[in-house]
C-alpha cells in the first residue's frame, strides 16, 4: 500500500489527510480498506476500563482474538484454521484484560495452551520440523521471520514491508552450515510471494555474532529443497 501511495504522490496527487489517503487508494487496490472517523475512536476510548492488564512483548504479538467479554487470546504467529473458536496452533496465551482482583494480588497471564491435534504449531519446540508456507500477503506478516529462496538456496530474514505483489525481506548471510549473521551492508530487497518458502520462529543465538535456525526446522527446509 505504501508503494501505491508513493507512486500517486510522485504523479502529483496531494494526500494531506488520512481520508484523502483512503479515497486515493480505495479504487487502486483489491485490499479491503477501512476508514475510521476520529469521533468513533473517541467514542470507543470512553468505553475502555480505567485499569487494564499489561501484556508483555506486544511487539512480537501478531494476532489477538476475543470470544468472551473481558478475555483475549493472543499469539506470536497468526492462524485462521478455525474461525469459530480458538485453535491450539502456535501456542496461544490468554488473559483477562480488565480483571476484578483483590488488593495485593498480582494479575498474571495464563500459560500457553498446549496443542490439541493442531494441524500446525510453532515457536520453538512445537514449530520445529514443521513448515508454514505463506499463501496470501497480509499485514500480519510484517515483522515475522521467514525463509526465502534465492537461486534455490534458503535465506532467513525478517519481513520488513508488504505490497500487493510481494514482500520486502531483510535477510541474513551464511558463514557455515546453519550459521548466520547480519551483513554490514543491509541485504533487503523485494521478493514475490512464491519466493517466501516458509515462516519460521526467530533464530537461536549460538555465539555473540552468529545465530542458527532451529535445527529441526532447518532440516525440514533442506529436505524440502533437496539440499
């Protein structure tokens, strides 16, 4: 969407407000867009409880689901295999966002839900040995780790930006078998979705400079690519 907006500005289109951005992009994309008025935001803000539970690690959370008033479920990677209930994929956690607690008692989030016949699961042990291909480009992919293929070789990286026709990925380089590092010169380019081989959990540290993909995930990638 950013690239589409940039191209319109380069052609002389003035986009001074969010509403102007919405009106400009709406006829140019198949992505479903929503414009939320400021009054509606303020109205919802007045309905929020004064005290809410703090959830740590929100920068790594990509999906939040609410099926019961006052309780949310969240996880690092998104899954839509079951829209009627909370599926066990990718270790979802849950918490009461506005709990009623007695003075002096701590509010703690629940432990991750263990998989129960999930079709796929992730970070770390449950994700190991399992591939999670990308079928559609959605904003949920931003910030996630993935493996892209370049000259039929796998490279892990972080999805930095998305567009209708591809993803921009900042990739790491190899220094040995499943030993990776960030190059001094940033290696960040656009790839078509067919080059994004699978989503992966964040690599594990092996030294101060080098990391590795989870060995079982790396083995699954190599086996699939016949490496």
